[in-house]
């Protein structure tokens, strides 16, 4: 059985890995006024943040239509028997549901939609593992079993500079955003029940970095191998320095750096930093 992996643009996987592992991407989009831009194709991350700085209003985000997803599935159905379709959390986007609907409409290929219940490179970790297994000839059922194992120990935490983006986008309640801003709090956020919620209230960025490291350490101390990613919104130097520090302390953790692209950046704003990881079994 020939299996291929599809994801959406919010996994923010480097282009060379997409090509090498034959991963197909359905883009989400950001809209400034009347102009819409598809992630990966029409706007770079730098262009996006530059545009946000000079715009009076926050952009809006939009998921791919069922038709967009269906077109991708139909194209792949000519060559593959099965599609593993991995998407950002159904709690913050309808993309997963679009994949479910498109999968029920396509002929000639079996579609296995997977709700990552998260986003960014944490979602990307699922995609990369699935694509590696597909390349090795694993069945869809074997791939899904491993993805569910990863889900059991995937952890991701992040902090943002300005909570108002999350509040305006409906991803965090207005009351939580207001309290955070008033108290100068840098709350650690995470995904719970598929949605973004506060994990802990922390007063300073420095303490937030320490707390994320402490949470990683709990996993690293008890694991042979861990895969981790530092994710940033236009804070590359900070991400690189932090990666170097963490690599020296945790030799059993394989670190990479990724970013909050346009769609997720719309909701988090510039300046966010996150850390995600899972124990490799």
C-alpha cells in the first residue's frame, strides 16, 4: 500500500524536508483588508510581520475550503492508496473538519484525518514522523498508532508579548488578556482540550524561560532521547542562544528551531517564544 502525508501550512516545516519526505501542504491564508495571502506561497514570515507593523488593523485568518483540500486529495489519489492528513488543532481552526469532509467525498483513496490538537512545529513533529514511516512502507494503521503514542507525551508551552492579539482573535478570553496586561504578567500558555489556555502566570520573561526549561528537564531526566523545538516570532537570535544553552545541558535532547508563521503569528503577535518536545520511544 502506498501512503502519502498531507498537512497544512501551520506546521511550518522547512521546505527541504517537505520535498525530501514528499509531504503535501494545504495552505491557510491571512487577509489584510481586501488582499489575501496564502502561507508558504504568497507571503514570507518576515513580510507578514513587517506588514502587521504598518497596518492599522490586525489581519484575519482563513482555513482552506473543503474544495481546496479535496483538489489535493484527488490529485494524490491517482498515485496513492492512502493519505494521512495531519492538521492543526480543531479547537482553533476548522481545517481538520475540512479534511474530514473532503476525505468522505474523494474516491479511489482512503483518507485518515488526524487532529494534532496543537500547531506549529509540535504539529510538524507528527507530520515528519508520519512521512518517515510512510517512506519506509508502514501501513496507515501503524503510522496512526505511533502518532497517538507521540500525542500521549507531546508537550508545548509558549509566552507572548501582547495578549491582546489572542483576545481579539477569540483564542483567549478578554478577561484573561486584560488581567495579564494590567499586571505585566508573561503567562505561559499551552494547549488543553485542543484550545489555547493559560498554564501558569509568570511575572517576567526570564522566569518564563526558566519554567519552560524546568518542564523540559522533567522529561529529559527520564528519557533516553527527546526531540524538541524552540519556536519564535521574529526572535531568531534569542532562539539560537537559548538552543545553544539547552544543548549543553541536555545532550539527549535533539533541538531544532522553527517559527510562528503568518496564521499563528496573527493570533500570537510578534515576540512570542515557545518550546515543544516529546519523548522518542
